[in-house]
């Protein structure tokens, strides 16, 4: 298989590239050159946001069976890339987001749930949900519904994470001492290991799948307790998890998801949207999710290999709870 990855040097794109190289696929990576691409690939360089930024891709020779695009800003960037590649690629895989579903999706929502209004494939950057939906529309507009695959991911964790969710928890556990653990312990979580995402994307593209798929682990694949226990074990520190009721946390003004990454309190719209999607369609199409202990251990091993500090995307906010706020809540 001949694969073109637009991006391919960070997090999701990098995982897709590494999975394809491991299969001995012929891989081309189009990126800005800010980060080194994995070994074993052909690199083309350009900035998709700039005038003439697609020149290297336009002037290159060759065709591809599959294109994978992870773009998350102005939909017009996806539009321009997809239109350029329409006659040179067999299938366009756009890594989208479950954020495209109209807020707030009900518990157990499927791919048939309504999507956000007001998105356009021609738009400049607006907000994340409409940008991702606009990217979907751009892919379908260029390649048609039968040659475009829309991968609506939820929370993504694993090695190379540059958002700061699992790395923050691992760093916090490594620091040790009393840890504010947001309850309840049995709170069900949904996420996708980036490597399971990559495997599914390549399998689905090779099988010729099209249309939208919500890609995330089945609800209850792990719990908040399962995730944080694994973090505490793998870091080997003296972290003392102090499980705290959601009401106490929210009363202290702590922002779910942002200050305590991954966690949102049960029973509300956010938990329904982030941790209760129905992924039967993706499971039927081959989705398999590794245990949370493996995701945590491998992410910790990667962090240690790069000196303990994860990269941070400049277009995303820094996540996590400051020690003073944590200590104040634990004292109450």
C-alpha cells in the first residue's frame, strides 16, 4: 500500500506513519519540517497555510492508495489538499473528532447523531467543532462519500502526546505525596490509545471503508480509578491517591477536563459527550483496544526516554492543577 500522511511527525500522524512503516507500506510524509519524520519514509516539505505551500506536493511524482489527514484548524486547508489529490489518491481518511456532534449528544450517541451547524469546507479557522466538521465536508466534497473515511475520535492518549493530559497525570504521580484524585473511582472513561487508532485507520483504509465512525474505546474500558492506579504504579513514586467527591472539586472552582485532565463529573452533558459514545460500528469494523495499563506504561517509558517533559502544542492550552490549589482542596 502507498500511503501519504499530511503531517506525520507528531502524535496521531506519527503513530499512523510508524504503524504503516511496520507493515512495510510505501510511506510519504508531507510536513513543515519542524520535527523529524520517522525513519523509513519519504519527506516532502511545505506549509499548507501559506500561499504556494502545497507546491512540493503538487510537483512531486507518484500516486497513493490512501491519504491520511489530521488537520484541526481552517477547513479550507483540507479543501485545498483534498482537491489537489483527488486524481492522485484512491481514498481520503480525515481524522476528525467526536466534537462534530451537536452539543450535547445524548448518552449512547451513535454516528447518526446530529452534527454542528454552520460548518463550511471553505471557512477560515472558527472553533474546533466547526473546523473539524468543515474538514469532513472538504474531504467528502473532493473525494465523494464512497472514497472518504471520517474518523471521529474522542480522547486520544498514548506515546507522543503533545496535549498534556496523560503526561500531566504521570508527572503528578511521579512527584508523589497526597494527590487529589477526582472521584468517583468507578467513573467510566472512554479514550483511544493512539496506536490502536493508527491500526484501525490503516485496516479500515485497506478494507475500503467509508463514511463516519466514532473511534474511541467502549464505555467502561477503564475507570478513573483504573487510569490513576496505573499511573501511580508505573511511576514508582509514593503517590497517595486521595479520592475526592465531584461536588467538593467543583465547589472549589476547579475546572474539569482542563485542570484535572481526562476527568469530568458524572451525570452531566460533558460526561455524556466525552465518555458515553456508542462505538459498536467501529468495533464491528475491527476496533480493538489495549489495556489501560499498557497505554500508561508505554507513555511513561516514552516520557522517560525524552527526559521526562512532554512536548506541548503551541495552539493548545497548558493543562493541569497547580500545587497550591490542590493542597488547599486536600486540606478541607
